[in-house]
């Protein structure tokens, strides 16, 4: 496959006011860039250019995080929430106020200090406008028992066990249109990962939680299930596998009642040599997958053909669209970045 590389300028622009801004004289007017820009694009198919506004560049909105993850856009309020996992915080970013701490603790509420990836990971909003968190440290999926505009570290468990055994560390989650919850459960939040003595389930599962709270196994065939998303019509479920030795995305058929079948390979990137692996993903209204993977954010069409990559220059953990799907937010390790879509 012929690859066309579209490179952005890698020069870094200082923030407005704090560093004087980057000023360019244009028709006697002064244009000031508000955010630093970084990275490049890799175009594998012309359809990529119909989706991504490469001329706008990749903007760094905030930086200094330990491991940024799990972004979700909140329509009512026009802001983004995302996890910074090791510090056990949920952060908030808005165009109006910039970066703020939103919630702490977020994923571990125990009294004894602990290290590792203890915080929240994937964040989603339920049908009633509540924040739902995948909590590594508390080993559960939980709903924040407080309004979005008045956050408190008070939680109600939605799933914490399977067949009487504690979950590993729920990672990412998504709701079916019928209200059922689906989530992945790799071992990343355990102090010693898969070898942790507190691990009770001998596999890493993908689960389906029915509206009556019953936790059902979708699959235990994936070694490190991670990002998860539905197709626009909810007939397909996509799951990323973040194992270094099996960098794959799988797809399942989904019935109207949420039951899944026909697990199969969607795309295999195991031979890719760029850093990173399959992690978080989202699907746009036309069925294109925006999936973090080796080298950045991959874009696939619904048939599994790679169209190109967004490459901020850092490991990419997850992505989120704004309400109009005109902007893609990317949690990029120490950064929160943004790219305009068409």
C-alpha cells in the first residue's frame, strides 16, 4: 500500500500571554496562536483527508499528566472530563476555563496509600446524565452519586464481581442503546498486574451488565481487553486488545437484546513497530473507528481498512468526540491534545 505522508511543522508555539504567543503578521493584522502545536499525519487512503482537517494541526491543550486516559465530552456544559490515573484524579478542561481538577479521589477510595495505576480509567455518561467510572483501585465500575455540576467522591457500584469473584480492574466501558453496560477488565490496575496475588479471576474478560445488574461474560479469549465501542446501529461491538504480543481489534455481532456472538478479528497490528498498542476507541456516525494504536490514533473504515493515523508524538491512550463530532480530543500520555475534524 502506498503511503503518503503529510507532515506538520514540529515547531512548538508558546501559549498566549504566558509566553508571549506566536505572532504572525498577515495583512497588517497580528494572528496569535493560543495553543502549542505538535505532531504529524500519516495518510494511507484519500478518505482520511475527508475526515481530518490536517491544516488545523494537532493542538496541545494541557500538559503535565502522569498518564491521561478515558476522556468523555459533557454536552451540558461544553467541557471534557478525563482521568489522570496514577494521581487518582479526574480532570476537567473547557475552552472557557482551561484545566481544572474535577474529582479526587476518582478510582481508589481506600484508606491505605497504594501505588500503581490506582485511579479511574474510562469515563462515560449514562442516559440520566450521571458520570460512570471504571475504577482501577476499587476494582469496579461505579456511578458517581452526585450531579455532574457538583462532583463528589461518592460512588455506587454497578459491577464489582463476576460469579462471586472480584474483578481485576475495569478499564473501559460503553452503554448499549437499551441501557445495558459493557466493559473490559484487564489487570493494569493491580499492583503486580497479571501476577498480583489478589487477582481472583484467572482470565481477562469482557462483560455485559444487564439492567437488573446481572454480570455476564462476553469473552475471555482476549489477553488484554481494553477499548470498547459500538457501531452506530449497535449491531457490532469492537474491542481492542493491548497485549504487546497480540495488538489486535476484534469485532462481535450484537443482537437487539445486547447478546453477542461471532467474535472475530477486525484488524491485526501486531507486526507494527511504532510504540504503543490498541487502547481506547470511538466510532463516528458513519461507522469509522478512531482507535489509539501503534504510532498514534488510527482511523479505520467500517470494513477494517486503515485510512491513516493522527500522530501527536506521544503514546495515545484514548479519544473522545465533542457533541457535533467536529473535534477529536486525544489523551496523549502527558498531554491532552485536540484535532479538528471535517
